[in-house]
């Protein structure tokens, strides 16, 4: 992040900061699919990456179709993991429970560490979440301590649109009564988060994993960060 990028963003401070959830608030730019894979390998499962990816999508699609509006974070994760193991023909309730608990703890640890920067940002900006989720985003945010800081939470399973569809971003902006240029979106996915915000004309900041190599933003000069704490340099 160079001085020119920082200067440009400071001159155009938004009224609201909107975040993705999975991979952004609960990890430093690593999507759930990629975070889960090492946990499966740690269970001494010899799974080729392509086979795992296919099974992950099977489990994830089943979770979306199920619609877990009242399920806890752990309950939804356990359902997803169980679906992946079944798709791999490796169903095992004890393994599923261990995978679920390890991922959940990892997520909660990162969210709690991010609460410091989120509290700092909430003093100056309205905060919100726009997530491709499973219907239970509000409960997950309540469990993880995010709810008191958020002015809006938009769950794709509730509104019927998924990123990068501009309508899911518009749903949040309508609740905040803001135009796209009055908010900035922070997310870890280039095709879903960055391209989605770009399509609506919303400024965007890409949270890039340390393992992403030479990442190239969708728009020249776009800020890229390695952790949410880096937002201090851009917005505070």
C-alpha cells in the first residue's frame, strides 16, 4: 500500500464500511474451502485437492438449500462438514465433530481479535456485513460478538441474491440510506466481493491472503490489505 493509495482513500472517506463475513471477518483473506482443507489432511485423510473441492461444494450447496435461519454457528458448520465427508464416502461423526470444532475455534479467535479494529472503525463509520451465507448470519454474528457493532447484516439466503449480484449490495445500501459511493466494501474474494462492488460503483478494499502471491486488484490503484488492522492506515 503506497502513500498515493492512502491519500486517495483518506480524501474520500466513506460514511459506511461494509464487510464480507467468511474469509474476511473470520480469517485474513482465506476462504472457508481453503481453510478447511488442511484440517481434513490433519485428520490423516488422503484426499486429492480436486476431489476435496468437489465434495466441499456438495456439502456447501446442501447447506444453502437447507436454510438454517435458527441454527448456531456450530450446528451449521457440522452439517456442512458432515455433507463433505459423505460426499467423500468418509462419513464419521467423531471426525466431523473434531473438524467442526477446530474450524469454529479458529473462526471465533480471529473474529475476537478483529473486534478491536472494528470497534475503532465504528466510532467514525457505520459498519455492516454483506455475505453469501446460509440464512443464519444474524445468529452467527450475535454468537461471535459482532452484532452490537453492525448497522446492517445482509444474508444472501434471506434476500435471494448472492454476490456479485448488485442487488445484494443494494439491499444493504437501502437500509443505510446511502449511495454506493458513500460506502466502501472490504472482502477477500476478487470475483464476488471486488467485482460485485465495482459493478455498483462502490469503492472496495481487497483483503488478500499472505499466500496469494502477486495479487492484482480489479481496478488500478485499489488498496489491498493483509489484515483488517491495515484499515487503520487507509481509513483512520
